[in-house]
C-alpha cells in the first residue's frame, strides 16, 4: 500500500521538487546570469549573515530615565490643556520634577476641582494622581503602564532606526528587536569610519520642538535642563552655549514636519529646509501671528539651535533651520528629522566589527565542510546499503536543494550556525533512511519478498521517524522563540531541514524505490 503512487501523488512530488529546484537556482548562478536569465523569478538568493559577509553589529538600548523624562513632559502638556478647559483653573506652577509632574493651583479652593479634572486624563492603570499634604497635585505613571511605555518605545525605536537606515542608503541592513529593551542593527560591508557615522545617526534622539522664549525670565534663576513652573533653561548654541529660558509647551514639534532636506541659507551656510503638514502649518501660523516681535527657540535634543524673532506671521508651512553645523552634519540631521524622533536617546551597549576576509574564510570553510560531509555520507550509504544507498544519496541531494530553495523563498539570512543546521539536517535525513533500510534488511532476512520487505520497512520505521521529527521541531521552536541572532538562524534551518528531510527521505526515496520495484521486479533486494 505504501508503495502505491497514483498519478496525482506523482504530480505533487514532481511539482514540489521542481519548485524547490527553481527557488534554489538564484544561489547557483552569478549576478549577471541571474539578471540575464532569471530576472522573471521573484525569489532572490539567500542573504549572507554578518559572520559570513563582514560588517558591523551594533546593539542599542533605550535610556529609561530619558524616556520617563520625555513622557512626563507629554503628561505635563496634557495636564495643562485639561486645566485650561472651560472653566479655566488658574495654575501657579506646573512642571515635571523627578519621576512625577507637580501642579500647584493658584487658589487652594480649586485644588479638588483640579484633581477631579486631571483624573479624566486616564484610568488608574495609567496614572497615579494624588494630592499631597502641601496641596500640590502629583501625577505619576503606574509601574505597569511605564513597562508598557518602555516596550512600545523599543518597537518605535526599531521602526525609526529602520527608516533612518533606509534613508541613509544602507545596503541590506538587518534591524530587529533584541530582548525587552534593545534594538540590534547589523549592516554588512561598512568600514570603521562609516560605522561611527551610522551610530551617530541612529542614536541621535532627533527631538525637534519650536518653543517661545521667555524674555522676562532670568536664566540665572534656573538650573539648566531642570523644568520649573512650565519653563526650562537650555543652552543656546547660537550664543556660545549660554542658557536661555523657554516655555515648556511647544508651538510645533518634529511630528508636524512633512519633510526635511539639507540646504544652504542666503549666506551659503549649511542649513536644513523643512516643510510642515497642513495642521502643523496652521498651528505655527496661529502662534506666530499672536506673538509678533517675540523670539522663538528652535530646540533639538534639549539644545537651542537658534532663536530668531518673529517678524511677521509665518503661514506658508516652509522654514529653514540654521546653526553652526557642516554640510555633512546638516544632511545627517535632515535624515534624522525625516525619519522621525526616537522616544528617547539610544545608547550603544555592544559594538562589533567582522572583517570581510574573515567572512570569506568562513564561507570557504562552511562550503568545504558541507561538500566533505556529503561525500562521506554518500560513500558510507553506498558501501553499507548498495543500490538502496544510491537512492538515499539522490534523496539527500534533493533535500539540500529544497532546503536552500525554502530559505531563499522566505528571504532567510544564512549564518555560520545556519550552515551547522544544514549539516546536522543532512545527517538526520540519512538517519531516517538508515532506520528504514535496517527494517528492510530484517524483513529480507525473515524471507519476505522484496515488495513486502520494503513496505514493512517503511511502515515499521514510520512511527520512530515521526516521533523524532516532532521532538526536533519542538526544540527548534523553543530555540527560535527564546533565542537571539545566531541561535534563531540555527533553529530556522533546523526546522526547515526537518520538514524537507521528511519529504525527501520518506516520500521521494520511497517513490524512487517504488519505481525501481515496478520497473525491474527484482527477486531479491541488494542490501
């Protein structure tokens, strides 16, 4: 029964093998040949991992303290909007302090009303909003909500880093989340100098805001970078780093930008030309109309780049940022602004360079090990099992081709652990055939006919093969879900190899054997 292959089964086997061979073809030809003959094929060759191609690996971690500070500033802004709702509740002080936003109302009798209104900002699972003994209202994040903010910030950082890498024109960057609070960036083919520029571009927070300057406040009364009474003193790079006091609530932010590019001002100095989307342009137009004659600060990452005076309403939605930066720095900054700000600055926790020549040596060693492994396995199978061993070697060849085809189809990245997974799978595929052939040999010794021996061999070995593959797949799934980087690469090739091995060892080799038995009708099995 197991040796019966109706036409529809044969068609499925042929189509599956053909698809596997077709998907693996781009890996066997040169780039010129691919362009000339395989341009119609949507499958691309496997990408080589950093350990095979060389390049840079950078692990970035979000700064939780800066994330809390940035999020508290958002809470401070939202709280201000709530208290300005009708009827307005006058406020004496409102600013982030430590790990909370502190609000003091102007009139003590407004305290309970302010507390109730602020509690409408979010449920108790988001904020802890309480009134202290001194009458001040304190807003803190709950631990669960801040943990969620951190998780969301890592995802947002990964997306922003991906956009920055794409806008920088990098070839084949690999960017993924790593654990609970890290982002892994791998880029092949970079020199150490290029890596320095890349790291600077990827880690810059890129938080841009336009804030009104408080010309009445004395900078000497403020500690630089520490908010107080909805104001903060920041260093002004246009004034040699001297601090200047600005309002915490921004007019517009980087999220209001629709575009940014490197440009030059009327004095041929490098600058960044930017465009605002419609809502941002409307907000900026209203703010500049209401504050003619007042200076506003262009703030980037808590430093004032410049603080021009508002001469007239700015309603066109276009503007220019000037400062003391070079053309390259302006281009880098434009990339950061186009790609969007990070929730908080990223810190480099690990940085590793892989020499391209080392990667080439790894490829050579991996290919050599694979070829030697296949040859040794083929020799063993033929010597031990004769003609049946040849069938197993043919199936093994299809197994390797199909593994490469599936990896190419899914756009997988081949790493050294991945090569190890392929080699391990080759041994597993042969092991399945050994189980089957030994069962066939036992049936032959018992005096069974060739067809009966082969059918019994497959039938009796099937349960062992299925059990082994289930445990292999479970192990691969655990490694893929819990592992990182190379471990996941090994798990992926192992899982794909298990599935292709089942197909080639149990189905393809059995079909070849069925054709041989039907065609030649042997009186005995040469095993």
